[in-house]
C-alpha cells in the first residue's frame, strides 16, 4: 500500500480512501483494560495487525471497556472481515501474553461502524465542476440512416 498526497492510497489497480469509525466493547462491559500495561499491549497488537493487513490506524482510544478506532481499510477487505481479524486476533494474542483473562472471547458480540467520507461540499463542488473538465472525444462519422 502506498500513499498519494497523504489522503489517497494505492493498490495495484485502484486508488482509495475507505475510512471507518469502529467501536466495540468487552464482554459484559467488564473493565478489563484498566491497567496501562494492558492498554499498551492492545495498542501494540493493533499496530501489528494493521501492518500485517495494510490497515492504517489514524486515531484510537483504548478505554477501560471499549475500543474506538478511526481506521482506513483497503477495499479488498470487507469491514466485517477487518473487525473479525482485529477482535479475534487481539483476543487470542493478549491471552498468550498475559494470563489475566478467563477462557473465551474478551470482546462482546457485535460492533458499531460508521463510514467517514470526503467533505460533502467538496464532493458536490467536484461533481458540479465536471463539465468544465470534460474532454471532447472525437466521434467517428457514420453514414446517414437510410429509410426503408
């Protein structure tokens, strides 16, 4: 993944900016992430997952019982897949690093997701100004239609 002017990202055959705000909580809203060590370990795990899957974490907050991520995900992955990887791997990897968690998933089922787009005004302005950027394509001359 490469960046283009700091806002757009490129894969072999596409340019994209697929931005999401994602939130999920711990099982039973338990405050299992109160310790600074646990929060920093989760941040390290999320960085490793992001590097592995070419996600770009723009902002994050690791609360005592929830996670907020502002994340850019390549279009080759669905948001559901990205969340599955983030929640599943982070739960498994944190349990390998520390024995403070009971068996089973750390995370509750489900999540909140919202797309973050380019400014609406910019999009409207861009669309409205397309007529000024139009390139005339030469047309092939066709013989007139004969009436039968």
